[in-house]
């Protein structure tokens, strides 16, 4: 197995996984292109998760046609909060988180009129956030992060990225929003990457893109040493997710909801390599160790 | 995979080696050696009249090789020149022809900067080439005065003197008159064609006692024409050094200059009482194209069909450019807009000129970056948004190109549609990146794309590389083979060493 994965011994001298090697020896070798759609189209991801009884934010509606926007929206009136997102979006683009106050919809403290919401959904369907490709619009349950995350930084939705190879979790990272990342947890948008001890779920080092830190830069709360709740369940959930998708190398994004507990947000066939910085470990050596 | 890659690399290299080994020495070399076929095509007509027509037949020299074909006249010598003559009785129309092959070398003479005028006078035995004639009035006061002005006694070396004379005559305005202009008339009018300028330059040399003479010939190109050309030789040290004061060749003669005679002669002499018309019919072929075992001989294709060389060259350069880009992306780790785009932008810059292209283009990028703000604020859909940006680009281009042509920064004959389309494509990608990521990230990728582009411009502009690929198009397979290896190369990219550098100490 190890030999098949990393051909020659010479490559073992370095433990860090680079983009070339990730593409050639993990993505191309482990994932068939026809299966990419399970990750690239979030409505497909959710369909598989739901049919296997795996926890993910509840889908309120899936809109494919402009003509359905108004009638579908009318049925959503009962909900007091929801998320509107493009099925094929990337990097968090096009996501609208709405909360209802006094029968009006708000994004944060900004009131959003119904016409703006309809226009946004139409934009999603036109493919504005999936670059020319026509898209579907997912309207789903709004996640309320577990109070644990409030102790670290009270804004945005943090998520846990887990890399699995051959259905085994090999490396994990907590992605924390900052004021610079505008509520998003993506590393290249200014979020923080926090390494996680795979056995215990204890947070190790935090990488802010240029240096390692121990406290959150905005809230100044201690990160290092904190223990993620429900860690065993998260590990089990990610193993199950890896079993139901035909992708042998992927990144699973998990959120912990206050009520639902660990829940799958999305999966990724091309997970980034920054996770190595957060964990101060090379992915290559971890994969070899975990799959031994 | 490996077998395929090795085959793609080794077989073309073997074929290239065989072609090099099996070709004659004269067929080798990457710098083109043009071989010309020249035909004197004379038409004469008269009724029952004796006639004689004489002209010059080129001779072999150190820089030109002539292979004549048999002809109906006779060959003879007049001083240092070889002449041919047809004579006899003419009744009706008659065609006279003389055909030969010409191969020339580009000759550059390095004038020894230590030779002084004094020593030249002492040792020169070329008395014939120092006297004034009625067309080369080297003893005229005006010429002598000009000579003193251009080269006062303080200027001692022949290199400086010839340079000063040459520059003066070269900078004088040119015309294309056919009429015979003597040295003095050329100076008085301060305007002359090749023969007037040449006589003036010869007169200036002779005014200092430096042996100098006219040289007559034809500039060879693919054409049928009447125009002949004249230039100058001056004896400096032991060497006759060439100067073309019309076309600005100082101490050099281009490879396509056919030399026919030395001295101030008429090219053709004929009996007065016959009607006469003439043409020089010239066709060119590349002589050194490694013809042995050439599966596809592109030089032959270029010479013998209407296939233009430029687009062919661009097609051959495309795989090399794409290979360079893949090295930059996968080995160095630079991010670029698209795979082919840096190569195509390089082509655009090669057409427009790098500085002009870079300036023109950077303003487009700035324009798009600025336009993105209002368009994003108004929530304009992607495709109409890009269209608005391209409208702005088109408008800006019209203004800029107008300015460029007005100021003469751009050659108006350049076909600019192709560069503009490429640069527009690039600006669309830039706009997309601004939207997808941020203006900062887009600028970052733009700078990296330009870096790769400038390297491409530098490599792809090389005439040597272009000639190599036209001569050995099979080398393209080598790029394919190298790309296969590159596609399986899994080492860290240079930029990743920087990115993950902090980890190296932590690792087992």
C-alpha cells in the first residue's frame, strides 16, 4: 500500500505533500472524475448523505427554475432562519444567511427586502457564483454553532476539515473565522487554521497564514489546549461519510450544531494543503502512518 | 507511459542527428543561407540591324558564389570585371537571357581602429582609385571644404574618418531617382539616390587620398524588377571595406547583395538603334535546410508555396511556449491565467513591441479593476458585466491606438486584431479573478502571468530557436515527451518550499 502510494523511497525523505503529488498520487489515483459531482454539487452531496441517514443541515427547498422562486419562497414562511446557497458555489461565494425579526428578513443587522432575496436566488440560478454554469439554489436550515466555539470567537460558523484517505481520517483542522475573514472560515480569506490531535480532539497550534499563535487575534481567547466536543462522534461520522462516497481521498467539512451535534456541511475532492501548516505535520508521513 | 515519453523524446532526436550527419556541409547551419536564382531577361527588337549588348556577369568573390548556366553570348574581361556580350544581326524580336545561381554571405569588416591616414597614403598602391573623375569631383573646392569639416586634421584614424563621412552621406535625405547624379550635384541638392550618395562618399574618401570605388549590383529578393543598386568600397589597410550609404550598412554588406562590377560603370551597354527592354527575374530558396531524410521540409514549403512563414513560426513556437508555462506552473509554482494565455500574450507583445504592449495592457487591467467596483455594487450579472468591461476596453483601445499611431510608437502596418483579441481575453480572465477572489489576488496572478509572459517573449523571440524549429519540426514531439514526464513529476514546487518551509524542522 505504502509503496503503491509513494512510489520510490526518495520521496519519503520529505513528509510534506505538494500540489503535484496530491494531484498525481491522490486525486487522480483515488478519485474518478465522474464522481467529482458528488462533491462539486452540494445538492448531490446532501442527497447521498440524507439517503444514508447521515446528519447534515435539513434541506428546506431546492430551486432549479426561476418560475419556482416565488411559490417556493411562500412555503418557507414558517422558518425563522435559513441559509440560501448555490449548489455549485465555491469559497463561500453567494451564501446568504437570513434571520426573521418581526416578520422581516435580516442579514446580520441589515434588512433584506423580499425582492432582493428573489434577485439573489435568480443570480444563483443564472450561474453567477458557479461561473457561467447554470446552477441550483439550496435553501437549508441555519446552523447555530455549539457554545464551545463561542468561547473561542463568537462570530461566524467555524467548521472542522477532516482529510480521509481510503476511508480513514488522517488529519484534521478547525477553521475559525476572524474579523478579517468576514465570518467565513476559509484559510485564504483570512480565517485561522487550528491543528487537532486526532486521538483526543484537543486543539494544538493555530496558523494565521504567516505565523503560529495560541490565542484568537480578535477575541484574545486561548485556543491551544481546548478540546473539541463530541470528538469521537465526529471521527465516526467522517468514517461513515468516507464509506458512502466513492471518493477515496477527500476533505469533509463538519459543523457542530447546538442541537443537532456534528453535521456534514460539504465534502471536497481537492482539499487544500494548508492543513499541514495548522498541524505542523506533513500529510505524506501522516497518510503512511495511518494506513500502515 | 514512460515508454511513450522516451519514444517521443529519443526518436525525434535520432532523426535530427541523422539529418545533421547526412547533410552536406553547405546544407547545414541554422542561420538561413539564401540561394538565389537570377535571370537577366532582355528583349530586343529591330529590323535588319546589327546589334551588340554588353553587361556584367558576376564573379566569385570571398562573399559570393556564382554558378552560371550556359548562354548564347561570349564572356570577356574588362579590367577587374567580367563581362558578357551578345552581338549579331537582328531582324524582328529576340530574347536574350543569362541565368545563374547566387549564394552570398553577410560580410562585416572590423576596421582596425589603429590605422592612421598617414600610413595609408604611404603604402597605398591603388592610384587608380584616388583620382577625381567628371562624376566624382574629389578635387572640387566644395567637396574639399566638406571633407575638411567632417574630418579635420585632428581626426587621424581611418576608422573615425570613414565613420564621419559615412554618417554625413547616410543622414542626407534619400530619393529614388533613376537619373545619374554626380557627387557635386548630390551635395548641392542635398538629396540623392544610391548612385549619387555613393559618388559623394567616394569623392570624400578620395579627397583625403583614400582609395575608394563604386560597386554596382542588385539587391536580391523574390521579385521581377529593373532596379539595380550601387554602394561603395574604400581601401583601409589591406582591405576593401564596403559601405552602403543609402541603406545604412557601415563596413558591411548583407547576404543578398549581388555584386556585378567594380567602378563607376553603366550596367548595360547596347547599340542605340534597337528597341530594348529588360528585367531581372529573381527567386530565392533557402540553401541550408538539412534536406536529407527530412520528413517535412518546412523551408521548402515556405519557399515554394503561399504558406506564409509567420503564422507557421507561431504555431511551431506554441508548444515550446506551453512547455515553458508548464515548467513555471508545476516546477516553480507560479500562478497564471490559463495555460496558453501567457504564450498568446507573448505573441501579442512580440507583435506590438514589449514596452508598448505592456503599457497598453496594464492600463486595460487597471480599467477593469476600477470598473469592477461599481458593477459589483450594482449586482450586475456575470456575462453582461464582462460585456460592459469589454466595451470599455474597446473604447480605450481605439483612443490608445490612435495615439500610438499618431506618435509613431506603433508601426501602422502591424496587424493588431490578433494582439487585441488576446489582450481582451486576458482582461476577461482578470475580471473573473477580481470577482472570484479579490482585486489584490487578481493583481498578484496578473504579475505572475506577466513574469511568465516576459520569459516567453525573451525565449520565443530568438531567431535561432525559431529557425531551429522550422528546420527540425520533429522536435515538437520532444516537448510532448518532456511534458509527459513533467505531468508525472511529483516534487514540491519552489513556492511550496517557501510555503511549507516552517515545517521542515518539525518533521521526522
